[in-house]
């Protein structure tokens, strides 16, 4: 039941998104969660959550990834308060980069909640030749 509601909320959030600025460069961002230690979310308290951030610049213009904000939507095995990380990485035209990223989250603890899926919403702040622009994206992670 909880999983169904979470998926419906995720789909509703994707459907109601604001269309991208047509003048902003087309940049693809993807967040992937690294494997965590066994039983990492079983106990209540702070946890280190590690991600791989992939950025692909499919345009013929250079862009710079300045900052990324990450937060969880709803509850799951862990929650992440809105966390902002400065990155300042140049991405050349046609280039793809993968960057490691680690943030502190909070595990509610418990055998049942330690395997709940987590939905993460990220906001990437970028700068291109025509100025600054923002990309929003969400990722859904299942826990083991």
C-alpha cells in the first residue's frame, strides 16, 4: 500500500513539472546510489549515503555544474534534509562526467523500514554561454 502511494506521488510530481527553458542547453543528469553496508539502515541515527552523479552535455556548448541540492521526498529507509553541495565542474561539449557525491542522511531504524524504497529529488544549478539555468530531476532507489 505504502509503495503504491509513493509511486503515484512520484508519477504525479513528474507529470506536473514545469517544462524546461527552450533556450537552456540540453543536459542529462542521473543520480545512482552506491551499495551500502549490510544492515546500514537497521539502526536509528545518522548514515552516510553515497551517490554517483552522472552529467552528460550533448550540446556543442560548454557548461559548468556549480551546485547540486539533494533531498528525499517522503519517508523511506533514510531521509536527507535539503543539502546543498558546491561542485564547480566544467563539462565540455559532448562530454559526460561521473562524480562521487556523499551526503548525511538519517535512518529511522527498524527491520521493516530499513528496506523501504527512497525517492530523492535533486536540483542542479548550471551555467552556460547564455547564463545560469536549473535542472530538476528525481530518482527512485530500492533498498536491499
